[in-house]
């Protein structure tokens, strides 16, 4: 099958949607399909052989964040050329309502179109206001996918119609098989591997996300840290992600700042090792999340998860059975839960076990097969319509009456 996938966000700025599209494309390539991904990218961005650049993107405020999007006459021309050259059996557009390549592709494409909706935003005035503009494009979509029930709800409430829920995928084995990195582990974790007694006054807490994006919740974690360190002074917080490190710790007392270690941007391999190394992964996000791929990655790596009780996070964590939840933006609740978990290795072990079992439903072997099933359904439907249209045309040409 010839599959064209459209990424709305810049390939050179990592994010959950880009990672999902990359992994989806590589999954289908391994199965023997021909895949091409169209994405915004700067001229000097190294791209995989299956990615076609649609040119540079510009930063635009979108869904509580800043997305790098690509739109305009030049972009539209590149979309048309990509569609012509690809001659795709199916086109898979991600975020078709964002002002980027997805919307341009909807307008230009012919044939079966599958759309995935990632956004969860129950009060999007912009989406409501733009409905009349979007309607013509949305009517061309053959099948809709939402990455969570909350993304589906946003779609239904703002644009009408419905969608099948297929979550984001993860290569569970990649994270489960990663080797912990000793310098990222706590004394307790290292000593348990080496057979020693360990010290019970610390632990390693992990956080991955953009430091300077408030909705990722690092300020909430920073407000909780003094209470955690007062009870467990050897605790370390490891932070991976881009942003202003000095500003991130500005609210902490000077004597506590050394307990926070910034790793900057890390590779996929190091992310897996990071999640295998920490005693507790904390996701203190404050809103705007439709899924929570980092929670799935953490569970895949066997990291006990503590997350804010956003609806999407609660769903990913099986309503708290596969990871603990705390009240969103409540730093005291975060600190209390973190201290309880750090002091209870048996509870953390139970979360590891439940998380490792629960996460199997998000593996690409399941998610990819579900998406491929959608592709096959819409291409079969398109083929049936084309056959019927050809038969109708022949009957009209030769003056034959249509059969009842």
C-alpha cells in the first residue's frame, strides 16, 4: 500500500505528534508498505529518507502551547506536488483543523483520507468560529481517528461527526529492554542491584518536557520540591528538556538548587535509559493534554508513575490502577504522594507490575494493526465506489437500464 502521512508541526522541534507519526511511518515501512511523510522542516534539518520537507514553519500559539506550523500559497503548491508524485492509496492527515499542511492537504487531495485528531480542548472558541471554513475540508475525510476519548469529545462537540478511538503507540520493548544508567539511579536502586542495604532518605525523581512551557507543570513540581527534600534530603530531581534552566530553579531556595540536575535534550536511547533509572516519574501537567505518551513510555520502562489527575492522564493510567494521581496544580498533594511512594518500595514495585501489563495495549503491534484496518476499510470502500461509478458510466454509454 502507498501511504501518505501529513505532519502539521515542524519536524525539527520534537513533540508527541511528530514522534507518533515517525513511529507509525517506520512501523508500516517494516511491514513492507511504501510511506511518505510531508512535514514542515528548516532547510538544514536532517530528515529520514521517508520525510519530504514542505519548507520552514512559523511559530503560532495553538492549544496552550506554541506550535510551528506551515501555511500559505507556497506550502499549498508543495502539497499538490507531493500528492501528485506520491499517487497514494490512502492519505493520513494529523490535526486536519490546524492552520497547517493538514488543512491544505484536505483541500487538495482526492481519494481516501483518514484524519487523526490529537487535540483535547473543550472550550475552543477558535475551532467553533472556524467551523464554516473547515466544513468543506472535513466532508472529504473518509474516516476519523481520535487518540483518546477526550480528543473524540472535542471533535464531536466542536465539529460534529464522530471518530474511532485509537491511542498513540509506543515500542514497548524498546523502553522495557533499555539499560539503567547508574549515575541517574538513586543509592537505594543501585544498592538493590548490587545486593547492599541502600540509604532510605533519597530517591530519584524524573521529569521530561519543555521547561519553559507552563502547562507541562515543572513549576508545580518545583513548588513541591522543598517539602520533599525536607523529608528526604538525598532526593534528586532529574529534568530532561529544553528551556531556561536558571529560571526554572529561581523559585527554589539557593541551598536546594543543587538537588536539581538538568540534562538538556536527550536522545531516544537516553530517554529510555532515563525512564529505566528513576525511582519515580512525575507528570505534573496542568492541562491541554489529550493523551499522555510520556506516561506510556514511563510504564513501558517500568517507572512508577505519579501524574496530575487530568482526564486524559487518568484514562491512560487506568483511573489510577497503573499509576498514582494527584490533584492538578496542587503542589502539596504532589509532595505528599511523592513522599509516600518514595518511602514504599513495595507500592512502587506493584505499580511497575501493573503498568507493565497495562501498557501492552499501547504497543505498535496493536495500535498499528488498528490503524491499518482503518486504511483497508476506506480503500476498499473507495474501490467499491469507483467500480460502481464505472459500471454506471458504461450502462449510460451503451443505453442500458440500471437493474433494480
